[in-house]
């Protein structure tokens, strides 16, 4: 089987998220929240022979590829087909369902890699890339929800412009939204190539020849919106952290500023002794740090990795070690950023 995606920050993940203590010596448990083709899981299973992993992915097609790749590890690898926020929201039941165990156990390591697999751009045929002429879909779960075409064909111009700007910081968002709405009057938007050409023609000539293709940010914004990526993240982080064993590690790889800000602020709050508002007379958050921050600054890819694996260039890894459960207040403080 051809493996399309190269996992980013792999060596750094193995270092910062290595199982410790009993988890290293015996049968540690890791949750790979974004399994993809199984690159990170494969590396962890290979390096830590006593480790077991549950791999989560909403896309059943790419998960089938991971199942084939990781079959050599036998019952050390289990799979959950669904959104990661749903898995962690009902962790005990989902753990028992996936593993067949009668009792639940807490994971020692949890990893989120929030990037989209190269497989989706190159092989999925769902319009993630503007380089190909494919149906304009972009859904990781192609059986539910609105597609990118649905959004482009039905959303009001102002809402579409706001969406593009909010999720990608595209400064030409209003011009692009206007062009999309004008184009759909004469024909329905159905393909990625069709949308890319509309965007190309909508922007000024000097904007077409910048460092990135002028459609890059709009495609990113649509993908984020279609899959509710930012809205899922705060609840998923909070539930995953509380599902984690005390002393366990949670690591998150981000690829753009919106998701990284959510992760950074959540981790920062976990590391504070008190997160109550200054005007509040009495502490109600517990008054103790919930986590030790293991990466005071995000871990970036090396120049060598960027050279050999260009999608890694914007990746950032942040890691914490759990000291105690977080409160609902920790989650509420970052939910607004994902709206």
C-alpha cells in the first residue's frame, strides 16, 4: 500500500510524549485522536513495544488504510470511527465498545494532529485541493452535513465573506464572496477547479502571484467550516484532558493561528494556579494548577524537516502533563474563540 502522508514533528512527538513510569514498562495506553494513515501510531507502536493505541478518525476511507498498515501490531491497535469530541465526551463507554473490555482505563498519552492528511488533498477526490478538478465536497465524513458546494451555492454574500475572513484571514474575502455569489447566478458551483478559477479571476493581478495560490485561504476556510473544526476543538481538548490519567501527557499539533490560539490559551490556563476573574472576591476554580506545561514555547519543525516535508512548515507542537482535572471554567474561557 502506498503511504501518501508523512507525519509531522514525528521525532519531537516521540520525545515529548514518550510514556513514562509504569506505562513505559508495562502496557501503556495512547489515544491517537487524528489517526489518518497511521504515521504517528506506527512510530509509537514500533518504538514502545508495550504500548497499545486507540486510533480515532471520522473518515472511514482513510481509517481503512490505517487498519491495513497497522495490522502487523495485532491487538495492540484498536480503532474508533467518529469525531474525536464525541469519543472523549463519552470516553468510558467508547473505550469499552472499542476494546471489548469490561472495565475502562485512562490513557497515558493523547495526541491531536490537527492537520489535514496529504491523502485528502491527493487521493480522496473530495475537492480539498484547488489543483484538481474534483467534486467540491471537503467533508471528512461524506455522509453527513453540508458540503463546501452547499455553502458556496446557498450562503448569503455577507455571511460567506465573513466566514472566509474569520477562518483564514483572507483580506480579499469580500471580493471573493462577491465573485462566488455572482458566478452561482448563472451556474451551480460543483467542482474545486471551478471555484479556484472564480477566485483567481476575482483578485487583482498582483495578488495572483504571491507566495501562495490566491485560492489557498478560501479553501482552508471552507474546509474548517464544513467540518466544524474549530467548534469541536475546545470541548475535545477539555474532555480529553479530563479523561487522561494523572501524570499523563496531552500533545497537540496545530497548523494555523486560529487553532493554535485555542490550544495555547487552554494550556496556559491549565498551568495557572487560579483563573478566576480579578474582580471575583473568592476563588472558585480550585486555586491549583491543573497541568505542567512541558513546552513553554511551541516546538517547531527543523529546517531539515521543512525541506523534506513542506506541509510541516507551519506545524507547532504543544504538550502538557496532567496534575489534576480541569474545571468547566477552563473550557468556557476558550469556547468564544472557536465561534
